[in-house]
């Protein structure tokens, strides 16, 4: 995983937290006890997903010479959800 700036991390986690709050399914399996321990906090759930590399979002970084570099958190592995 490439290193993100603190601003990119905040944007990714915030975008995913918004998706979760709007009803998107979790990308990690959490028991009811774990959810209660987190207080059903969507930001904490998004942070957990980010640390495990499960957020399927791409960051487009501008590079010198008018090029762009697309960076993903990790290659998304669907089998981690099962």
C-alpha cells in the first residue's frame, strides 16, 4: 500500500463513513458486540476497513508533467468478505 497524506486518508475515510451512514453494507464482518463497543460509529468502522485495505476507492494523484497516477488502497479482494 502506498503512503497516503493525512488529507487523502481523511477524505477516503470520510467518504466511506458517509456511504456506511447512507446504508452501504460493511466490508468487514462485525458482531453485534463489536458494533456496540464502537458505538455504531461509522467513522470507526471506516477506519477499520481502511486499515485492512478493504475500501474500494481510488485516489488520483497529480504528477509532474500533467500526468495523473491512480492509487488504490490495496487490490480489492472479494474473498475477504466471505
